[in-house]
C-alpha cells in the first residue's frame, strides 16, 4: 500500500488551480511568435499568485469588489487595496455549481465557489457588491451564507436618467462613508486627489499600450494585454505601473524595429462580451492561435476598466466623489443597462480606430445580459457591414474542438475578404 | 482439487489457480498478443507446470474478461465486473471491507460499487475511448521515451506544477505531450499531469457510482504509485492496492469456480 500523503482539500483545490494557471501561462510562453520579454514579469506574477499562492498584500487592508463599479480611487485613498473578486477558474466554477442553478453564469459560479472554498492568497477584509446583474446581486447572500459580510452598493439599471445619476452619486457617498468607518479613517481631499491621479496615470499607460495596437505592425498580442489588464485586479499598483512601463519601452523599441506578433495577413479582431478573466482565456487564446490578432476589446476586465478617465471640476471631496460616481456609471457599457447604445458605439469606434477586420462576441452560457444583447449588437454590426462572430462558451476545458472550428472558419473568411480588398 | 480463473483482457491474459479453500496457489500474466486462444492455453499450461498440477486436477474453469468467449473449454464464463467484485473482496479480506472498486485495464476503466454482501450494485465504465486507460499510460510513456514502469518514480520527482493534459482523447493527448516536450517542460511535471488527467477521469466514474469507504484499485496501472497517489489526492481518500493488482479478476473467477463446483455437486 502506498504511504504517500494525501492532499488536504485546500491543497487539492490549489493544485487544480495551479494546473489551470500554468497551462495558460505556458501556452503564452511557448506558442506565440515574438514573445515580449518584458511580459515575463507579468507571467511570473500570475505564477506566484496562482501556482504558489503567494500573498501580495500581507498586512494591508484588502477590499474585495464584485464588479468594476466600485471606485478603486476611494479604496486607495483610504490606504486599502482593491481586489477584484471576479473569478476565471474552472476549479471554482465546479465548486460554485453545487450552490447555484445549473444555468448560472460560470463567472458568478466561480466567484461564489471561490468563497465557498475560502481559499484565498489575499483574503478580502471587506466585500462590496454593486447591484449590477441579477446573478451578481443574488450571489452576495450566497456568499454571506459562508460566513462573510457582503455590503451591497446600490447601482441603477438606467444610465441615461438624471435620477440614476443622483442615485449613484448618493450610493458612492454611502460606500465611501461606510468604508471610511470600517477603516476608522477619514477620506481626505489630498489622498483622494492623489489616488485619482495615480489611477489616471495607470489608465494613461493603458492608453499608451493601446496606441501601439493601432499600428499596422502590432507589437503586442491581445492575450498579453489581457494578462496586463487582469493583473490590475490584484497586483500592487506601483508594481503594476513599473511592469507596464517596462512593456511600453519594449513596445517602443519594437515599433521602431517593426516587430510584429502577427503576420500581415492576420485578421485584426475587436473582442467584446463576457470578460476573459484569468485563467479563462479560452476564446482569446483560440482567436490568436487561429492566426488572428486581438487589437482591441470591449470588456469589463480590460477596456471598460481603463477607457474613461475621471473628470473632476473642483477638487473637493464631495465633488471628487460625484465625478467618480459619474465616471463609474455613465462611462460604463455593461449590458445590464436597459438600453445600451453606448456599447454598440464603442464597438464600432474601436473597430474603426484600430482598423479591425471583424468582431468576436463571446457570451458565457448563463450570462443572460450578454446573451440578450446579442441581437442588438449583431444587428448594429450588420448595418455597419462589420463581420461579427457570436460564440457561447463556459469555463470547461474540454470545449476547444467545437469552438476552434468556428473561430478558424471566421478568421479564414476575414482573411479571404482582406485578400480580395488588397 | 484446484480451480482456474482465466481473465482474457485486451492487453494481458491473467490466470489464477486456487484450491478448494479459495487460497491462491499461483498466478501468471502474459500478453494477449494476437492469438488470445493460443496464448491463454500456453499460459495455463505453464502455470500448471509451475504449481505441479495436471489438467485433470482442475475441477472447474471459469473464463472472464473481454476475450472470455474465446476460451471454449471453460465450464462457465462470467463478466469481468462480477469476477472483479468477488476477487477484490477476497483479496482484501485481511485489510477490511471493500465497497468500491476502481479498475483500470488495458483499454477500459471502471468503477464498481458493492453492497454489504459484496454484490455489484452499480458500475460505471469509460466511454468508448482509451482516455484514462492503461493504453493511455503506454502511449504517454512511449512519447516520453521511458518505460511504463518508470512513470511512478518520475511522478514523485515533479517539483513544479503538474502540467495539465486537456485532451480527453488519447491520440490528441499524445500531441499535447509532444508539444510540452518540444517546449522543454520537465518530464516529471508532464508525467504528473498525465496521472492527474487519468485520476480526474477515474474519479468522475467513481462519483457516478458513489464514493464510499473501502476503495480498492486494481488492474496493471495500480502498480504505478504516482497514479495511485494522484487518484488518492483527487478522491481525498486512501485506496487499497492488493499485492497482485493485475490478477484480481482472474482470482475472482477462480473463486466463482469453487462456488459453482460446490453448487453443482450439491444438486
């Protein structure tokens, strides 16, 4: 009889997650041409956190957020760190499946599963959940049943109305007062201004990265961009800035040397829909493994997080909070809103600005809002003459075959069109 | 008086001979090769020589396994699932009560759930596919250019994260392994990943029949300690490996032979 020790449940979950993580990291390192050496520090970060369960924030208070609508600026201003809890692990999805309906969204199931396992490298001290989609809204109470406190943050479903604006401004003030009380710290004008400009600086770096993606010869892959933007969920802000700057300087060199990660015939793709969250880069990987290149995206794990800056009129705390609320509401293109023409405009804009050849729209099976918005987005793209592929996927690792055929056929059709044009 | 159990599998022929007290007198394993029938006879003959018995000393013969119907001289033939259940209970009698059996054969894998009496209540088998079978291990070892018996040792040399093999198909998994090797990943990490991919599939089968205490693992791959550890980790339970994991089913068949013989002489 073997006398080898059996893993504890926690060790087993960690191993499962490490195995998921390492295979994505290895694919990035091994499979693509002209890998950026400056990306190694990002890969290492993911390996440290997800394969070695390294804690990044030790003693700092960690504020978990369930969606992007909780302003990180306020959290940083109170000397805490925001940790975005949206989860991309199939391991956690499977755990969450026991607690939520079969048809629930894998991202929500994985997030709930993560709490059920309680297996965090950086465990959040406080959890704030904006009332965005139905499933996230309801997930809060399930998470509470595991012994956490989840504070709901009011979020409106109508973007255009003035009532919504007022409503969310009040909600953000409430959130800020609540966190400030939890932290026993006053939100000061100086600190908030500093954090707004620091996040603004991080956003500017993102925009600089994106500039290189507009070039005819693109120096960075879409998947690497997802690695960078996803790291913003949990990395130390200063470290993230340093790593991103290193990538930028390599991109600048590449731009001069005309080094591209794709071939000239590779179709340029705008990616939209349910967010790719590490390690669920299944669809972005398939796209770039099929010789296409993601040049831009419209997702909440990337573009939507960085695209719009906070516009402050007066640098008083109240005004800053209002500006933050406006930015996190008005600029948001999440499909939870009643009408969402902004999202369509954003996709078309990205398509044009980044000289794209087509759009790929992913919806998680069970992510009803993205599934619902499929019709309007597909209709709008058709009207504009923009080729679009709609895909439904989940977190399971074994779906590759069926999806890759569709992606490849779409990419080939774009190549044909490109050739015809030329 | 002796009784023979002949298990003709897709990959190997296993023969056990027991006495009237169901005590194992001897066993022999040989490759099935291309001529099941001939090899089964040859193997039986050499086992009889080893133990020092003649054809007439065998009172009853039970054939089992995928090729059982080929062995026409058998007094009885019985499915490998029943034989496995009987064999496992008997082989583990000093260890404790077996309630679940994991069997990984050359070309199939199964989980069998037993009731208190030791009867089969439920079983699950892999779908028509070699993923998660001994063949899969063979193919992996071949790609890695190591012997299949070295896999266990390599498993415990892994220091990194086990590298997932995502393809469920043995053929595609081969190309994944070749890809990993091409990118100079460590062999132990790959071996570890292979074992976990088999373990996960097996554990799914076990969950279908229900995970109970008293788990027995047999078939050739049970000799692979790395795989054993992977399955234990995936199940979060210790599993029992018999002294001769390959012959459980033929041993069970021989025991059935004793019972059938006694029953026949009673009536």
